[in-house]
């Protein structure tokens, strides 16, 4: 470490790790409220159909069934977003859309009741692919006008502007266009041009814990208490209050520990369950089944990127042109804008023209998944750059370093890159033995590939508070959800700022009625934003403590220090007063000192981009097409590693999810919009056996100017580059360029056979 920190940089284990291992943590599905009813959805088997009628009598006759709600039993809320789609009124627009909600005294009765609800449908034409949805005669997902977006992209730091809503009614939800220079001139200057079309599928976040919510209605205010497995409690409060038609302060959201989210657990069915609870006047619990998760959650958007990249013989990049088409499902919100910006902003290319379109189809609406839009963009640009290097006979890492953007360089939308470490990460990878000795690795069926990806980083206001207790512990109050060990990092930050060991710091996560505001946990911003507020609060509490001690010890505050659980005069350790005694003096009858209560308020608006470069070493069985990642080196700029143990965990976890993108995962639909991968038997999630035999992490620290002690967010970057690195390694091993994810054995085998056929021809 370059600074004399006491606790920053410690490898501190997760504070709730033991409780989680022992099964002692209570998740949302574990919540039980007296009088609680259990909910089960009745969902549409059609991607597009008219709802002609719903028969509920048979379901109501099931013992234990209390109510069967249809759209007629709920307020007619405009379906501006997916979470206000509620129950279908006249029409369903994706297979899996809820049509009725059965409420029963136990889960078995709710399930039996749901099977006995009869819905009469009139099937309608459905456009299941973007090409079908763009056809002139395509059925419209929203024939009466487009709904709005949820704002979840902005919460992740993926709102880049430039969107243009179409003036005419169509299935086009948004268009983006970014350019600089003269792209035609750039290609005239090019000696080598790579032109490819890259495709990526819809991908599910595959968290272990499904969506879960319990709502207890408040008969006095019309509001409710909501227990939810959410990444965004204040956002849930806002949206539930809007649907219930009550002030936000009448809705209390308790964010339970999240058993995995990865961007997919902002908000989904909380408004529906809140309305149902109010309709029957009883608490309601709804936990999605795995089938419902796979067919009716909010997965990552599918993408198609047609790209042209040109360069001179000396390796100078001259032009980049790309057209991005993203499948948003039935609501706007696909991250085509951020994908376009990242595609055109990583490298210094004088002539660039990038256009993107977001298309609506009759499939579930898409949502955020770890670095939304970035894995798709990186797969395209990093694969094309690798192929360009091969055609030029250039070192692919050196080519990247030569053109890598630096701090202050313009992004494609005209804004400058904030402080960032793209070049430093590439340099660190170039020094790694796996790259230095790559020629020793290459042999028949084995190859090495590299790629890099970056995330701009999210921003959002946040606050925190610190209190000192009689036992000498410092309690830090926050409102953020801990997905990745952020509360453990907060304890280290508070300890450093206040001057006590981390084991004397407690992090208290409150609900929306008690906690200071924090933004949604997503976009790699919680340590960056809430961490800064925590440090401010701890520092203010420290100053209050020193002021009290100075008065008690009759000393100058500048001569005091906090050490060994006490405030003492420097050079005179016998003149000291314990922190517990100071707190006690602020909590006594007739006390003359106000309680210690430090505040932290932070509204940083400057992003702190994070970059991650990866090297993949793969083996390819040319008889079966099976690809195995043998070694993965993950090099990431984290600004400052507050807790290296958890930082490395994020780097490993993200890159393993990247292997899922690369080789395994895809939500597949048939021509009628029916999901074909509705369980983990059909949808392949990477198994521990798919992990590389050697998974290595290298932490690079380029301090962020505005981050707490220089820290950047670390969650998003490690998932971005993996698929491209693996694809580049496959190309190195076989000479075959795969352009469609996932790179399954049948696809690899088909490409190998096509290569052999071409060679024979």
C-alpha cells in the first residue's frame, strides 16, 4: 500500500459469511406474518393472445383458497412499465404473463387453485424475433403507443443519452446514433477491413434465490410494509406507493438479504402483491418458482452487432462502423445506448459511426444483468480487433495498448473519459507470465486470447450516520443493500476514518422508514457513493468525540488521538478517557454533552470507470467441439482495494459468469415465442467443473479521484471481457472465428467442419 493505512487493504472475511454458511440468515421466503396468504400466478401459455374470459369458480372451490384475483379486481393502472403491467386485462404479450392470482392459506392450496383457473384465449400473431418485429406488417406489441422505461439503466450508470423515440408507431422503442469524423474517408484510408456480425442471446441472471416478496397492508393509511428480496428498497417504496396511491412515507420497505441478484432484482411483482394484499385485507406472500423465473423474469437483452473495423498496414486504426440491434422484449429498456457508447469509446479511432436500435418483441421484458450491454459490446469490438491484429501480423495486446483511451480522451458521445486505468491494466497483463510465455502454451487444440472491457461506473446521492455507544462500539447506519460484501468494506472505511479497529464497528442496515437514503445496489457504485458518506459520517463523529474529550481532559483537540479504545493526550497516555465513557456522558440525566451523531452526505456526479483485462487459455476438442477454459487471468483496476479478499471474489465471480456467457447460457424461444429453456435442465448454468483449473487475479490500483481513499466499483468489469477472451483463444487454437454466443460444442464443431470443407475446396 502507498499510504499508512491501518485497516484498509486487510483481507477481511464477509461479516455475514458464517451466518450464511450455517443457514442462519433469514431471506425473504423465510418471512412469516400472522394471517399470511400464499399467492400463485396463473400465467399465459401464449406469447400473444386476446383474453376472452377467466373462470374462477373451480379454483374457489378448492379447500384453503381464499380469493382468485383478476384484472377486474384491481385498479386500472396504466402499464407504463413492466412492474405496472399487473394482471392481463384484454391481451397478453408474452408467454408467462400473469392473468390471475390465486390466494390461499397454504402453498399447496394456492397451487391446486391455480391449476383450476380456466382462461379462454384467442391466439394472435406474435413477432418473436427482432427481424419479425421490424417487418412492415408485424403485429405491434403496443399498438396504442409506447410505454416508458423503468429507469433501471440509469441506476446502473447505463443512461448515456442520445435516445430518439420513433414518431410513428412501430416495434422500434428507441434509436441511438453517435459519430465523429468521416467514416467513409476512414475506410478509404484503411488497408485492412474486418467485417463481422456478432450475436448474443437473452441470458438469465440465474440467482439461487428466486424473486420473493411479503406484503402486510396497513388498514389505517392504505399503505403497506413490504419485505422484498430487492437491490433497490427506496425504488420499491416509490413504485409501490405510486400504485397504491399513497404518500411514499406510508410504505415501508424492508430489504431482506438477497440470495443473488446481479441486476435482476430491482422490482418486478411487488406492486401486484401490494394491491392483492390491500384487496383482501391480509398479508400476502409470493415466491416465484424456478419455472416462473425462467419464463417471466427480466433477463439480459439479446443483441446483434454488425461491425466494420479498418486499419492501415502499420496498425493505425482508421474507422469503425457498427449497427446494433437489441431485443428488449415487451417493454423498452434494453441497454443499446451504453453498448453503443462503450463500443465506440475504448479506442482512439478518428472516424466512427455507430447506430443502435431497440426493438420490442413478444417476449418477457429485459432488465439489467451485471454491466448491462457491455458484454455484448466487448464480444464484438474485442473479437474484431483480435482478428484485425491477426491479419496485420500484429501483437494483439500491443495493438490495444497503442490505441487504448486515456483519461481526458473523448468518448463517442463527446464527454471526456474521467480518470481511468485502461492502459495500466493492459500493461499489467502484458507483464504476466501467462502472456509472456504464450508461445510455450500454444499447440494443437490449445490457444491463448486476450480482451478488455470497461464500465463507466454509477453515481447516485447517498447518506450515512454514525453513533457511539456505551460499549465503545461505533454503529454506522446505512440504507444500501449488501450484495457483495459492501458492509464489510464500510466497516474498514469507518474504522480507518474514526480510528478504532474494524471489530469495534457495527454496520446497521435499516429499512426505508429508518435508514438514510442510498441508491440501488447496481452499477458498481455502492462503495463509491455510500462508502464516501460513511467516511464523512465517521470523521464527523470522530471530531465530536475529540471535542468532548478535549473538554473533559482540559486539552487541545489537536493534541488528542484515538487509540486502544480511548482518547488520550499524545505523549501522556495516562491522560485518557475511554470511548465508552465518552458515550456514557452523552447518554446520562443532566449530561452536558450532546450525543455523538455523525452525518455523511454525498452526491458525487463524476463517474469512476473500472477496466478489466483477461487472458484465456483454452483447449478445443476438434472431434466434439468441446471448449474448456484451462486458465483465466483476470487483471482489474479497482482504484483502491479496500478489502482485497472480497475484491478478488468479485473478480472471480464475474469472470465465471462471463464463462457462462461464452460457452453455456442462452434463453431460447421457438417461432411462436414459446420458451424452450424453462428450467436449469434446459438452461445450462456453469457448474464448478466448468471453472478453469487455474483462475488468477491481479489487482491494479489507479486511485479514483473522488472515490473513498481512491476506491472504484468492482462488480461490473470482470464479466465484460470473458466471452471475447475465450472466443479469441478459440480462434488462436483453431483458426476459426466464432461470432455467436454461447460457443456450444455443436456450433464449434460446425465451424470446424466448415473450415475443413473450405480447405478441401
